[in-house]
């Protein structure tokens, strides 16, 4: 019974670490979430039907724990990358403007042609 609650806890932690697609993830799970759910359901059903050994079930739970740790590390890595490289997702023009502002300069305003199309 303790193993089943541990598996349920791991399943929830895996789902929490995955990037969310929409507000109603439970109603519309991604293919990866469906695969994880099927894998966990298969583990619990085969454990009860075939009397799976305690050792192999424990090994599967440890593997799932490693996946949770990996996903968490990837999430933290992405967060740190975005925090310490704020211009990596910006357009080149915006990055140049912000760099100039950082050193106390303003870029000159480029003139627009009379027709309003700036090329």
C-alpha cells in the first residue's frame, strides 16, 4: 500500500514538473501526460496480476524519481538562463536599444518616410 501511495506521489510530481499547455490540463492532457498515466496504470495492474517482484517495482519507482529530478533541474536551468540572459528572446533592435540605455545613451529616432512605411 505504501508503494502505491509513493507511485501516486511520483506521478503527481512528474505532472507538476512538465510544462503546462493550457489552464485545463486535466481535461485535455498532452500525449506525454497520457503516456505517463498509462505507464503508471500498467505498473500497478501488472504488479497485482503477475505478482511483480518488489525489487523490480522499486527499481521502476527509483527511475521515475530520477526523471522527476531531471525535469526539476531542467526547469531551474531554464529559469536561470532567462534570468541571467534577459535579451536572448528579444529582437536585435530592442536588444541594442536596451544596451544603449544601460550605459546612459538613447538611440536617435529614425525618421519615417511621408508614406508611413519604414523600410
